[in-house]
C-alpha cells in the first residue's frame, strides 16, 4: 500500500496550458456534491458520518474549493494548487495516524500502571486484543477532545513547513488554514475509527487504474497528476475511488 510521500518527494510542478479553469473545476465539484448528496456546513469530527466517507468527500468541500481559489490568487497554476492541497491532506493523514498510534501506546502503558500499581510499565508488556479494542473505542468516542492539540501540532510540524517551502507559499492564507484544519479533523477521525483505512496514490505517467481512480476533467489513459487518493481498507479492498487528472498517451 502506498504511503504519503515524504518531505523530499514532492514533485516540481511545471506550468501546463491545458489544465482546466477554476470555473470548470467548480462546476465539476458542484456536480460531484450533487451525486454524493452530502455536504455539512462545517467539517466536524462529531457528525456521526462515516469518517472514511467524509475524508473522501473533503475534495468536494467548500474548504477545498476556497483554499484552491486562494492559492490560485497567488499566481499558482491549477495543477500546483491542486497538488498543494493534496499533499496537505496526505501529510495530515500521516500525522494523524502517528498520533493515533502514540496515544494508544501511551494509554496501554498507563492502564497497566494503574491496574498494577507500578509507577512505570514494562516495555515488553503485552496487552490483550480485548484491551486494545476497548481503548481504541474510547479514543474514537473522545476523538473531538484531541483536535485542537493535533491542529496546533500539525501547524508547527516540519511536514507542513516543507510543503510551504516546496510550493513557495509565503504564509498560509485564511482559506488554506481552514482547509488544513479540516484535514486534521477528518484524518484524525478516520485514523482512530474502528475500521482503519489506507490511502493510495499512483505515480505520474502511469496508466490509470479505472477500478481505483476516476478521471477529473480531461480524458486520456495516463496520469498527469493526482487530485485525491483512493481510500482502501487495510486488507486492500477499495472503499472510495480516488481522482486523477489524465492526459493522452501522445502527450
């Protein structure tokens, strides 16, 4: 399963003339929202919706659209703005998953100390599957309490700073900030859900796997750039298709 790209793997994005306009993208996003028939006034971890579904639909949200327009106003190409938002979401997912694992590990150690009366827990102390599942459910039930802390942590993280440097963002604007906050809230909820997910992004130039990815605007066979990742269960079964911009083979 493909992992989000590391800090040094963000591609240099060239300006391309045949990328669709923001008006076309907004119309396309509106059509997607109508098909999914899902839109909340604000992204929230307490909506009761399927976390993976909310993550999938974040690309059609007002937060995404507003951030995309804001980045475009800073003289970014359509492609560069789209990939900037993609990498923010990928890094948010990775950050949230690392935090979820860290919180669970800390809770396992603390619970053992409380029960045993010991001040420290043995590093090789094994916990039963039942204990792990109970604590996972507790984390998910109280997930909203962690969002403010995680949001601050992500904004201070080297990963976000690296994205800003790579894509020449001199200060995150208000709309991009709101989108980034939404990414943390949504990915955190998705990573602590009882049904953990994986995300997959293909490489540029590959032939598109139409079983996993829908075309964005242009038609073709090869991937020009990725708009949104495919979302899968950890056993590889597909939950939601990703979205890619395509180009003809001869380009």
